[in-house]
């Protein structure tokens, strides 16, 4: 593990992480999730029935940004 940058503003964390992942293309990203198709179906169903997004992030070990990408179809389109 290596510190790449100290980010002062917590609102910048996801953007800076995305920058380094895109730039360095690490072989291991400890925040990466491995969701099955079944997990995504369950997640979307729970979201559609009104489950709080924060709870879904915790349950499926996702960042809010990643969860929103899944829900809008930016990831796991099928």
C-alpha cells in the first residue's frame, strides 16, 4: 500500500481516487466490488422499493458514487 496524495477536502476523495485508478491502472483496488448479476438485481429491487441508498451502500460495500452509477445504468446495464 502506498499513499499517493493527502486530500484535505473529503468531497474531493472520490474524484482523486478515480483519477489515480484511471491514471495508474492498478492491478488491485481494495475498494473494488465484485457484484454478481443476482446482487445487482436485488440491489435495484431494493432501491426501487425505497430502501435508503446509504443502507444499500453499507449492505453491498459500495461507495455512493458507484451505487448511483449502477442505478442509472452506467455500470451493470444488463
